[in-house]
């Protein structure tokens, strides 16, 4: 099984985790919302699948390219 990583596109704060481990998601579903400079940035699932692992916590600062969730 191939695992896809939903990644942060910008340095930001993890404002809200929308998806949870074990949840079925479809391509384009929001798995998390980041906050940077008062803007909300959604992180979308890039594939259909099951959220295998949430890698971050709400309130955590992430860097561009950091994995938010693994979907397989």
C-alpha cells in the first residue's frame, strides 16, 4: 500500500485538526487548517484513503514541507 503525505505549504501554526486517525477521506477533503498572519490555510488530502497517522498537534508550528498526516 502506498502512503501519501499531506504536507504544509507554508510556515504556520496548526490551528485545527479536522481529520482523525482511522477516518476515511477523499481527494480534496480538508485534513487540517493552518494559520499564518491571520489567514487560514487548509491542508487537503491528495488521495482517497484512510488517515493512517496524524503527525502534528494543534498549536504546533510547522515548516514548509512538514508532513501533517499520512493517508493510505
